[in-house]
C-alpha cells in the first residue's frame, strides 16, 4: 500500500519541504493543501508562487507523479494519517499581546478542521514555528471528543533559509523531531524519522522532548538574529573609530568558538521570521515573569530598528541634510538575495523613510518588484519600479544597495556614474561593492561600518 502524507499550508515552507520529501520518498504520495486557491493554482502552473533556486526542477520532477497540490483540505484530512501543518503564524495585530505574541488563529482553525474531518487516528506534526507549549493546546483540541480516534502531536520545526531552501532541505545541519516521551509518542516519532532517514544521516536527526523542540526553533532564530545585531552595533562603533567592521568580523569569526557565519554587518535583518520569532520569545518570557530575559532579547529587535534608522540618517547627513526632490535608486528590495520575498525587508523601511523625506524612490530588483509594489501600495510617496539597474539609476542622485544580489557586484559602475546627477553617492547597505573602485570612478561611497570615501574636503 502506498504511504500518504498531507501538508496543510502551501507557502515558503510547505511547498519546498513537501517537494523534497516527495523526491526522496517516491513510494509516498504527498499532497499539499491550502485555503488560498490562487496559490494552489500557481503551484500547479509553470509560474510557481515563490522564487527559490532549484525549486522549479524539483517540482517538475515530482508534481503529478507523487506530489499533488489541492484546495481540498477536508478530503486531504480524511485520506491521510500523517499531517504536517505549515500554516502561517504571524505576530498578533490586535488584542492582548498585539505586536508581540504569535497569532494562532490559523493554527487553531487547522486543529479544529482536522478534528472535524478525521475518520481515523492521525499523527499531526507542527512544522510551523510556534510558541512553546502549543502542542498541549493542539492535543487538547484534538482529543476533545470521546471516540476511538486518537491524535499524536509532534514538533518538527523547519530550519531552511530562503534563497538556499532546496540545498538546506537536501543537506540540513540537523532535523529535529520532538515528541511525548510515551510509547505512542515514540512510535509516532519513529514514523516521521523513517521519512527523513531516507536521505539524512541518522546522526543528524535529533529527537527530543516536544517542548525542547518547540523552543529550540525560537532560540535558533533568536541566536542568529542576535549575531547580526551584535555585529551591527559594532559597525556603528567602527564608523566612529576608523576600524573596518569586515576586518573585525573576520578576526573575531576566526575564533572557532565564535565561528565566521552570520557576521555580515548590514542595513539590518529582514524576513518573515526573525522579528516575529524573537518577539514571540519575548512575549513568552514576560508571560512567565522573566522580565530581564525578555528585555535582553527585545534589544536584538531594537538594534535592528536602530541600524535601519542609522542608515537613513547617514544618507540624509551625507546628502547635505535634505533629500527632498532627490531621486534615489534602491538596488534590491528582497530581504536577502535569491528570493523574491520582501516580508520585513529593510528596503520597505528605507523606502518609507525616504518618501517621508520627500525623496523620489526608484526600486530595482530582479525578482521582487511584484511584492515591492504590494508593500508600497499603502505608503504615500513617489515610487518607480524599474528592473534594469542601468535604467533605474539614470538621473538619480544616489544608489542604496538593499539586497546582496550577485548581479550588483558586477555592474558597470562607470556607465552608471555617467548617467547620474552629480555629486553622486553610493550607500552600500550590504558591503558588497568594490568601494575603492567606485570612489575612483567619482562616487562618494558610504559603506556600513567602514570609513566613507568622499571627494569632499573634511
Ligand atoms: P506562508 O504565509 O508562505 O504560507 C502559509 C500558508 O498557509 C498560506 O499559503 C496560507 O494560505 C495557508 N493557510 C493558512 N491557514 C490555513 C488553513 N486553515 N488551511 C489551509 N491552509 C492555510 O508562510 P511560510 O513562510 O511558509 O511559513 C509557515 C510557517 O513556517 C511559519 O510558522 C513560519 O514561521 C515557519 N517557517 C518559515 C520559514 C521561511 O523561510 N519562510 C522557515 C522556517 C519556518
Ligand atoms: C532564517 C534562518 O536562517 C532559518 O534557519 C530559519 O528557518 C528561517 O529564518 C525561518 O525560521 O524563517 P531566512 O530569514 O530565510 O532564514 O534568511 P537568513 O539567511 O537567516 O537571513 C535573514 C536576514 O538576515 C536577511 O535579511 C539577511 O540579509 C540578514 N543577514 C544574514 C545579515 O544582515 N547578515 C548576516 O550575516 C546574515
């Protein structure tokens, strides 16, 4: 008999994760369902709803064979006994905990839907990122009816990063599966473990108690974001002292106890999860009366806002304290390279603040212009969207690098300089350009955490 798997939620996690499982476990039939019919239609088309390197090939190899996308959530629940749930868990925008706590309404709706439609026992797996102890609420909802059907809830958080999702799924640092420490819990855990063990070495599949698993996901994101905020605070100090943040990061990161990754100073971190998950952690700490712990983690988000504000102030002061009427080109709008995702992108903050200064903003990005238009639709301002960076830069007073797309490293900056208003400025929010070369061309160059290179007399 073919084994079957359902995933509820066809987003950045559900789609790629299930495509990888389908490709590695060809004897499983994998169905991904979503309440959003447009999203499902896109998954079933040639124009997938998300851009992710390698995803098109993976979908082409599996879709219609053992991977299916559908809007039939109820049928999916009836027909599958292994159910991954990867619905969105955004920050709450209303009521108690607004702006901090996770909004669990989509999550709870899914639990109730599973309960209403299940005709046999199920293993329900939390794939979404959730506050610790959510599994308890899930168990209580699922086991609220007296019948023969039982539910085992597992936690199996996802650690993929966008832009490298397929590589991360194929070769993860670890897979984490948390369960109840009961016979049933362990049995359910083994069922899931068998799936991953098809392609992931056993020593990289970690099993823990369910609360450790839920909490580890929040903590991993908090630690990653903390490293970025830490190096960003140092970038501010470097700008005052003529130290170079890249040199400092290299010297510090070569200590094997510290490690070299995630020490790139930038205009700030973005993405749908870092801020949301840290605030979720902060909310949990306050809930348990751990005010000092909450304050500590909240500063990681505070520093990220500070860094973005610092970037705007640096543009403003460098450009003679007025941006009004100036045309400024944002190179990149995605929150990082190799994705079209713009959720919480620092570029949104920068574009909004530039508009508040009455600058005219030209947005350029190879993959994210569609999302940029949606993000800025509600903001008053003069925004233009031009994919070709050479066209985008024409007539501008300044370029600001928002995303570390490789393509921006190799542009012909001489050609760009010729078509710009003078004096021309570059604000490199990702430190990816050859600053010395840009300076020699004629630009006034403002990197992050390095001395600026300007043609003005001090
Ligand atoms: P997403 O918004 O891209 O996708 C979530 C999908 O769930 C949406 O398509 C939505 O329509 C669907 N949905 C919501 N309620 C539903 C319901 N009741 N029934 C069926 N479908 C429903 O979100 P995402 O980026 O894939 O993130 C999902 C979860 O995974 C979040 O908890 C997030 O924190 C976590 N996560 C995300 C990433 C990432 O890189 N994006 C990485 C690791 C973990
Ligand atoms: C992050 C984590 O890396 C994943 O492990 C996790 O699964 C995911 O969040 C999630 O839970 O959603 P993601 O947000 O996709 O992944 O991308 P990252 O590579 O972590 O980058 C996040 C942000 O930090 C980006 O804006 C990036 O440009 C920025 N960043 C990253 C820096 O500014 N400096 C760095 O050194 C590294």
